């Protein structure tokens, strides 16, 4: 029987993509974006093998910024959100299998090119010589989170987005996801964070809002400040998780409310759990240390490492969004 191992189970590697350029108007330079991705990659490479997809034109830049331990793989990628464009790996009968979801630029919610990125999942599976299973469901890795038992977190505005899956019912989505990931129970959030519904947003990815932990609790992004539009939103989302019978453990959002663009979606929930470590986004904020301390409690046997992620969030995501785990078989 196939199943998707939880993120905290052993990995054989991590996959990332090296950004070719910063976005116009996001307030960061291409060099800053590349260095931000490199900082995360170099930290991961201290703990496990890391493959970095790299556009051939960016190889020199990547070699300059990345640890020599990182394996560069040429691919003409458009963008660098490997959580969403890479395969979702499962294990079936002690074999590695990659799920190739249909990718259409987050419901065609971007002005940027994405056609090359739609081929990344299949490319990685061919590179690894592992089986690839293609799904007709338009979905992204950041739009789901599994418990390692039988539960999966989803969002109505992602998998049921009419610009992603216009003819799919909730039952259709659940059936496809359970069949591919080996889950049995879907817990649906009504929506995601405020910023995610602007241009180039994912329209509600769960991996910035909530995630399971090894003991079955769900860590939750709690916006405590009333002026932020996510304050009421988070209260409602937390109630949905509690109503589903989950034990919700809140982690307070950073105190900073705005960047040069709009209300921020800075979130400590968008961390990445790997062999021996947890890489946590930080924001030079008073709430950084309490968040890191909470994650030390959750993962006492791993090094909890904070990395300034403001540049990554300015580009539209976080540490989890740029990483994809390859589980150990």
C-alpha cells in the first residue's frame, strides 16, 4: 500500500530550485533572492543531501553562493518554488514513487511564465529513475500536509478553486488524494491567509497556516493583533481545526504587520523539518525567539535553526515553499 511519509520521517535528500530573477516590484534584488535561497540550501546541506535545479544561465551564480556539497542539476526552470512544482513523493511497496500533480501556475494566478515548471516533477522522477504517477488533479505540494497517520490538511480555495479544478467535487478531490497519498481523512480549511489572495498568491496554501507534528498536535499560525485582517480569519480557521477534533497549538505571528507592499503573511509555520534539523523562517522580530523555543519543544532531538526569510516572503513564500523532501526508502 502506498503512503506519503510525514516530513519528519527520514529523508534521502531535499530538492530545491535556484531562482533566476527577483520579481518586479517585490522590493528585493535578484542577488538578494539568490542569496536567501542559498542560505536555506547551505543550512540543509549540513544535514542531508541536496539537489538544486539550476537554469544553465545561472550556474556560475549558484556555484558562487552554494556549498560545494550541493549537487547542481541543469533544468530551464521558470521559478523556484519546488514545494509546488516538484513531485510529492510517496513510498509504495518499499519503492519511491513521485506524484506529478497537474500544475497551472496556482490557478493561472501569475503573470509569470510557468510552462517549464509544469514539467519539473516528471523531470525529477526521470532523473532519479523512479516511477511517476500523473494525476489529473491540479494541486501543489504546499496545498497539503499529512499527519503520517491517515489525515491530510487541505483548503477549499485551493483544491476546489474553479481556476484549478472546475469540474471536481469535494468528494472527487478527496478520493484522488486518498488514493495517491494513502490518507483516509481530509480536514478542510475554508481559506488561507489574507495575502495569499493577491496577484501571484496561491489562494490559500495550508503550509503557511497549519502543520501536523509527530505527536499528532497541529501547530497553528495565530495572528494576535486585531488590526491585521488575518486576526478574525485565524480565529475562524483555528475553530475549524478544533471542530475536527485536532489539538491546536498556536504559534504567535511576528509582531510586524506590514511590509512595503501590504499586510504581511510572515509565518513561522512555513518551516522545513529534515534529518536532524528544523529550518525556521525568522523576521528580526520579537516573536522569533518564542517561536523557535516552541519548535525546540516539538523537535527536541533536532537542531532548530532560524534563517532570516523576509526576502523569501517578499517573493511570495517561505522556507517550506522552496523545499521538497525525498523520503528514505
